[in-house]
């Protein structure tokens, strides 16, 4: 049975994505905003909030936070705070139980921390972000919704997410695609019950439109390394797991992962998922042609 495919965007979705970006310190070197954005943002935060976020991690409790945001009917961050403030610890147990059996030791403490984190992040960072970010994300969601009926679902998801493939699996009923800006070019994927949520990189740039896009630069740079070219040639033979690629390259797992990650973020390969579990990689047909077209369009423009 085919799963349902939905496109969603609310300012609340980008609020939690921006929080995720700040908390996920290990990804600062991968994201377009970089460590400089995190440092500038930290300077805007009150010491109490900065300390709270320093003690936060991208862990199973953070996954529960994403689930709460998804279940909340509000559009804006303030609405989420009001909605959560009106719910007791018992209410949250009942709300989350159909989707998970992994709960915090104290639901009340988890609720209070989430309220503090979201309300203060909204006040000290999110309400002052460039309005063009939210406008661009709305346009992206609207454009994808219009495009959805014109393409086969697999091709549509591949195009929107820059190379993700969500394989059919027992119990997989619904895929929700949510465009995001802050964590570009990385995607955030969580599965709750029969629903998989993918906050995908919308590849939005707010820089000089005359320049070659950040994504096009990333595609070109991804090929400037022999091991990555070797991976592409290996994947031309068919889908391969991480372990198979690691053994083929005869490099350390860390270096292999770094090479694969750069190819993924450049959209040169497919990453195949079952739920939120990545299974294999495959060559993404057309990526090289896309890179060549982008480069030619830039060079030969008037």
C-alpha cells in the first residue's frame, strides 16, 4: 500500500528547526550558516537561555519535542507555547502514547523545560529573523504542492529533498515533507508510528542572485576528491551499504562517512531510508548533468 505524501510549512516548523540547528553543535561545520551564525546568535541570548541550550542535546527527548510540535495545531511559536502551557503531564502522556513508549523520567520537568526553551528562543532569536526566510519557505511549500500532482511520488520526493528515497515498509502510512532553511544542506528525519517527518533543505539563498548558488558550488566541490569519484563509480554498479563502501575504499569509517556525507549534501547520491533508518546508497541519475547545466548557465549568462 502506498503511503500518503503531504507538504507542510508553518513558522513553528522553522522555529524548532532553528533550535535544532543551534543545539546540534557537531553539525556547525556542515551547515551553510556555520559556526559564525551560532556565535552571533549566542551573543543575542540571555546567559540563562544560553546555558540551558548548552546543556541540551539532540537525543530521544529532543525527538519527543519534535513530536509535540508536529501534534500541535498552532501555526506560530507563541501558539505552541500557549498550547503546551495548557497541558498537564498526564495530558502529554496520553497525547504521546500512541506514537512512542519512550518517555522522560519526569514529564512535568520535560514540559517545563520545553516551555522555557521555546518561549525564550522565540523572544530572543526567532521573532527577529529575516522575514525573507519565512516568505521563501512559504513559497517553497506552495510551489511543491502545485508540483506534486504533476510528478510520480518517488521522483517528486527525490527532487524536493535533493536525493532522498523513502522505501515502502510495513506500517509506513504517511510522509510529511517540511522545507527548512537553518539546517541547510542537511535534512532532519524522524519517524513516529506510521508517520515519517522529513525537514528537508529547501536550498534557499539570500545572497547575491548573480553568484553561482551555494548548492552548485557544493556539487562542484564534492567531486574534487579522488575517493568521492571512486564512490560514484562504485555506486554505478548498484546500491551499496555504508559497510560495503567502507570496505571498497579501504579507508577509516570516519573518513568514509565524511566523503559520503559530502556527496549526499551535494545531491550526487541517493540515500535510501526505511522509516528513519538509512539502509543503502545509490547513484543519483542526472546529478552530473544538473551540475553541468548550473555551471554553464552561470558562465554563459549575459
